[in-house]
C-alpha cells in the first residue's frame, strides 16, 4: 500500500521556492481537462523536469 | 582593449570577482549585464559567474536558464562567441542545453569549499592555450552540486571529441570520469566548477585562474 501525503504552506505564508518557480512559468486560463494536461506537460518539458535524471507524472483535479 | 560581459542574476555572488579579474588583472573592459537584458552590447567574451541564482530553487541553474538574457547568450555562442560559465554558470549552461549533462548533488551531500588540483586534459582550447597538456593547476572549488553526470554514450563522445578540458586529480564530488570542466562540440563554450576568478594572485594561493583569462584574451585578440 502506498499513501500520499501533501504538506503545503498555509495561505499567505511566503513560499520562496514556489514563488520563484511560478515566476518562470506562464499563468494560462484553461477550461478543459485536455487543455490543462497539455499546459502541464509543456511546463514539465520546458522547465520542471530534467530528462537526464528525472521523470514526471501529472494528476488533474477537477 | 577588449570588452567582456559579466552576467548578473538575482543570487549571483562571484560577479564582482569576475569583473575585478577582467579589469584589474588582465586590464580589459568589463561590462555587468543584468539578467533581464535582451540586447547585448558588442562583446568579445561573456562570463556567467558563480552564485546561487534564484536560490538554486527547483534545480541549480534551472530558472536562470529560462531568463531573457540566456536567449541572447545562446545566439552569441551560436555565432562563435566565447562563453565561460563558472560554478553556477556551468549549471546554467547545462540547463540551457548549451553543454551536455547535469550537475548533481555532491556524493558526500555536503557543501565543499577548498583548494583542489586539476589536470589540463586539453590545452588546445581558447580557454587553456597558455597551459601545457596534462599540466597540474590549483584552483578553489565551492559548491554543493558539482557532481557531473552524463550518459555513457555522451561521455564516450566527449572523450572522442576532446571536450573534457579539466579533470580532478582527487575527485571531490563524485563527478563521472573526474570531470571538472568541459566545452561544447564547437569548443567556444566552457563550463567548469572550479573558480578561476578566485585564483588571480599567487600570494593568495594561486594565479592559475589568471592563465585561463589570459588564454581567452589571447584567443580573442587572434580571432578578431
């Protein structure tokens, strides 16, 4: 069995790494799951992962 | 008089040492370049200095590699311009795909700051032409992510094309094949973890860094 635990900073608490990374990404409005998946894939390919040493997976929550 | 650009990102911390090395040691003009700059002034050579650009968030060099100035630097290098990335500058060059591979966390997982010895593997590059092949030189390192890694196939290609320029005589960080510095295939872009800009005065430990800067100056003078 595998459990997934998410620990996130509370709202209004400064998250320097999150802020720096989001600054390097584009904030784009999306309407469909497909669009969200396409944009997330592009973000991974262009910045978030390094293909030499990392792999990624994407979960879209509606 | 030649003009050298020194790129400054938020978090760069070796920029002043690099500017000092150019202006006071090899007596050339040095221009600081802010990371938002897209139109570069006429330059003979660009230094991407060490530091912790964007706090090393995500991966060292990853966010800096997507900044506006890197597009211009890539175009400068594509035209044959000389680019040297030192420490964080090396990490930025691999994240920009201007050099192959990646710099992982040191094998010890610790930050290492000390003097080390290097072997000059290739003395026929713009950066090393004033050294002799296999000369042993002294430079300091100061990094936590200097463990160079690349696929076996790429390593073979790097060796065949003599792109490996410096190797550690006593590997401090786990780098594959003791690699401390390498060039791109064309030979005009160098990335290295040790700090030449911190080795510019024999009375302060070593002036082997000066020889790297003098080599580039000689190359630039010969090719203009």
